[in-house]
C-alpha cells in the first residue's frame, strides 16, 4: 500500500455510502467495496464498537494510502 505524500484524511458518513457498501476514495477515486477479497483496494486500520455495535471503521486506501474514517453506522437504528 502506498503512503500519502501529504496527510490525507477524510470522514464519510455511513448514510452517504451506496446500499451495497461501496464508495470511492475521496483522494484518488479508487473503488472500495466490502466485497473486495484482498487488501489491494483497502486495509482496515481500526474499528470502534459501542454497545456491541460498530460505531466507526477506519481504513486506508490501497492505492493512495489515504485514511478514511467511516462513521454513523448506529444512526440507522435510531431513525
């Protein structure tokens, strides 16, 4: 995985992600999908769980190394 030349960090809310869970890296446009079976497209860096539910997922883009924080997973349960 390539490391970004400048610090690259983006936050994406879960409700902005396609229904199949895919989205594009905000930095380089690489397609990132939970269906990817290897670490070529992204790598999971960290997870945050609150009350046994995923609250935040931090990944790094496999192409440019940009850190992407996915948030708002629990909001769907409150609506």
